């Protein structure tokens, strides 16, 4: 990353643009060096803690419903983890190719697990204050 102090840049917008350009160039350089398999493996390794935390949060929302056994929740966590990891690979691989990224995410959404959809819906409803004692007030 380019630090603005090196160049004595006073304008934060110019410094931010320089940083963005440098990060983009570095990211593209790394991605161009790796094969598709290597990219996926690299992104998976560096993103596993983040994706685990996200999957845990989604499962916690489902756990609050008391509708699922631990075995079902464990199975759902694996499903959710794998889907979120695929999303992360697309976001990371196509980080600076926004239109390609949006297209690939749109295609990936077709395979979104039902458990993740349910968790997302419950999360939104909960945020709107429509959940009372674990039940949705429609």
C-alpha cells in the first residue's frame, strides 16, 4: 500500500486514489500469477476465519428458532460455510472487475442454500422488530 506521507500528499482524495491504484495493481499481479485452483485455495485459506464467523452468526439466528436439532444445524453450517466461501472467492477474485463480479454473484445466488435464505429473512425481520419470543409477527 502506498502511504501518502512518502509523497507528501496533502489531499486525502489523491492519497486514497493512489492507495486504491496500488492495491489494485498488487491484487491483479497476485491473481495473474495464480491458476484458478490456486486462487480459490489462497482465498479459502485467508478467508476461513471470517467465513466461519459469518456462518456461526447465521446458524445462531437459526438456533434461536428452536426448530432444528444440533445435527441439522451442523449440516446447515457446512452448507452455509461452503456457499459463503464461494461468494468470497468470487468477490476476491473479481475484486476490481465490478461488472464481472456482479454477474458471477447473480449466477451464484441461484445455488444459495435454503438455510441461508431463512437465516437472512429472520435476520431482516428481527432487525425490523417483528420477532417476539422467537416467532415472527407477520
